[in-house]
C-alpha cells in the first residue's frame, strides 16, 4: 500500500511539473513574441517620423558613441543605436537641411572621447558656417563637455549657486603593483624590445621609469596645449591669461554666475526659459532625425567602411563580448570588399591599443592584398597604437586626428609567475620532465636566464618584422624608423610630422579624400560591419533574456572573468603590440 501511495504521489508531482513546465514555456514564448512585436512596432513607427520646419536638433551623448553599432541587450533597448560614422553622416545631413534651424547641445549628457569631440567639433563649425544656430546648455561643465560647448554661439547655465563649472589641468594616474605582487606571491617578468615599450613595467617596478614619464609627459603637454589653444580662441580670451588661470586652479569649483563674470559662459537661464527666450518649440533628438532622414540609396559606386574596434586577438569571442578585433571577424569583411565589384575603395576605421602579434600580421597581410586591388585608406580614431598601427601601416593613406594616440612600434613579452602564491596557500607541483623544456607556459615557475634569452631573440625577430612592415608601407628608412619606434607613443599631429600618418582629419575627411582619389562624385558609403536583424538576435539571446536577474549578473561576471583569463593565457609570454594601459587623461 505504501508503494502504491508513493507511486500515486510521484505521478501527481509529475503531472504538476509537466503542467507548470508547459505554462512557463508558453509564458516565455509569449514574452519573446511580445518583445519582437515591440521592436517591429517601433521600427514601423520610426519609418513615419518626419522633420518639420524650424526644427532644432537636440544632441546628447550620455553613453558616449561607439565605433560599432549594437543593440543594448542589458537594458533591453530596441531603439536604433547610432555608431560614430552614422553620427557624422547625420550631422552632415543637418548641415544641408533647410528645415533645421539649429542645434541644442546638452552638455550635462555629453560624455565623449577626446577624438570624437575633435571630429564632432569640426562638423559643428561647418554647421555654424551654414548659418544655423548652435546653443549649449548645462548645469555641470568640465574639461570634456566644455571643449565641445565652446563651439556654440551661446553657452547657457542655470542661474544657481548649486551649478558647477570646474576646469582642471591634465593628469595621468598609473597604478604600480610590484609591492602588492610581492605580498601576494605574484611575480611578472617583462622582456621589452624597444626602450620605450613600457607595457608591464607597473608589474615589475615600484614607480614610473624615466622613459615612461618622458613619453607620456610629452603627450600630456600636447593635450594641455591643444585644450588651452582651442578654448582661448573660441572664447576670445588671452591664451596666456587662460593658461595661467587654468594651471593656478582659478577655474576650479566655480558656479554658473562666477563663470559668466569671467566670460567663460554667456547667459544664465533655466532650460524652459532658455527655450522660450529663443522661441524654440520644435525639437527633435539626433536619433529621431537620423531615422527620419535615412534614405535607401542605390548607386553603382560604393565606398565601404570596415570598423576595427578593440583589442586585437587571435580567436573569436562569445556573443556577449564583441568589442575586439580578430582575423575571424575582420577578414570576412575584407573578402566581401574585395569580391564586390561595386565597392571601389575601403576606409578602415581603427580604434585599437593593439594586442596579438600574430593576429595583427594575419590581418595586415589580408589588407595588403585588398590594397593591391582597391585603395585602402585608414581613419584612426582615439587610439591606433602598437598592433593598431601595425594593421594600418600599409594603407594607401593614413588619416588621424590631432589628439589620436598612435605609434608604439615595439614588442614586449609579459610572463606571470605565481609560484610563491602557491607556496603561500600550501599548494605544491611536482614535475617529471624528459629533456629540455621552455618554462614559458608554466605559470608556477620562474623563467630561467636561458629562457629569457630565447624569448628576447625571438622578440627581436618579431620587432624586426614589425619594423619591416612599417618600412614597406610608409617608405621610411630603417635608421629613421628606429628613432621614432622603440615603443614611443605619438599624438596624431606629431605622427604626421614624423611620417607615420599622412593627413590630419576624421572619418568624413578620409572618405571624402578617398572619393576624390577615385574620381567619384556620386557614391554610397556602406558599413560592412556584420549586423543581424532584431529577430535573429532575439532568438540567439533568448536564454539571456529569460535568465533571472541575479543569474544574468553572475553570468556576465563569469563571462568577463573568462574573457580576462583567456586573454591572459593568450598573451602570457607571447609577443604583443599593446599600449601599457588605456590612455585616459583626467
């Protein structure tokens, strides 16, 4: 009887489980269909957007601008994400559009990379020259958003002492881990080829080397001088006076009223009052304008843009972490550009601090083949250094902005040894070996002097290959190149003077120059960045969508950790072309 009751109970539980399982599955399917419907409805709604007369376009970049387009899955946003190229193209459409009266810059919601500010600033100058008005509004102003705001005809701030106007000088903070590593039992060995190739020095030194300080002090000086020059010119303030006040901290922790007295802004007004004063009642966001102005162009001649964004790695990554460059995701685009007869030339947009030497060489080899068939022009974004410069080096022409970070022609091997860490936690490894082995792949053993010498000799050969590619592409003699190589880092303006780049200008200047070279007057610019429909991406992401919030957060952390471990395994002891860290001025 007991077994019979247990069987009945199990059967009931089984039925309940199946019923609830079916209900959950149906709920998930309904949820998925709803999400797809929302996306499709938004797309249809987007198609109906129109721009009327006397429109002001509202510019805000709260999350910056990505070089590549993606759908924001974490926030489940189905709106169209504009990449940097589409922002520049949209600003050009605004310049030509007689229905657009002007622009409103929301400086509170503007967080842009220095290079993006440079390129957008140039477009704003063109828009002003076309006769359109540009107004900037802010409650909080700092160096970053002020650099863009000074292009406005007038800068407005709220008339409150709670507002903030604060311009500090430039600084660069670098963490050094030597003492921490000693305490944890983690040791790094760095084999540099090039005296200024400083990747990894913060793992083996307690403070900054002379070469590192010299290299990056020069970059700071150039950035500071550029900021002082541009602001003093736009605001019509004496350059010497502005520089003195800036360096002495006179522009720190001001409020809007004090900033106006000093001539740093123009007017005090709350936002609604500002709109009323300027009789602005018809406002469209940049994204709305982009959607409304999109046209299906079908012309015979095309210029393709390939976006190379992120670290350079050998292998493809997973669905969640796609901000990187690899042969797997770049070469198919190069092949497409090579095979498509309507594509007459290619602009390679590079934003990369470098990475894998092998991946860089494979990508460059393919780009050289493309350049032999169709001209390839490079447009450097914020950074195109080390491997980022390597893949650019053999283009027909290289363009960079004044503040682009480039160069860093050198090779480094970074090897970690955690033998003492294992000892501290009581872990011991015993090894049986037959014959001589290289200690390179053994993370719990220090490299011997013989191993270091083997790696150094191999790194020197890799460094020579790197320089040979630059000599081949840039037509620079070996002695001259050695002077500007050795891991030294340059701004775009400096790189032009020493022959590493050809012209100063952004992606639009690069495209226009290529079109002129090709004698094209009627052409379409296409982005070869591989993209999927919302429907495809929804089905691929269904497990992520339906995952519990906490599990999703855990999954993201695990994937991020996995990503870092994989990259450490890839670079451990191998020859990498990489900036020492992300170059970010504060």
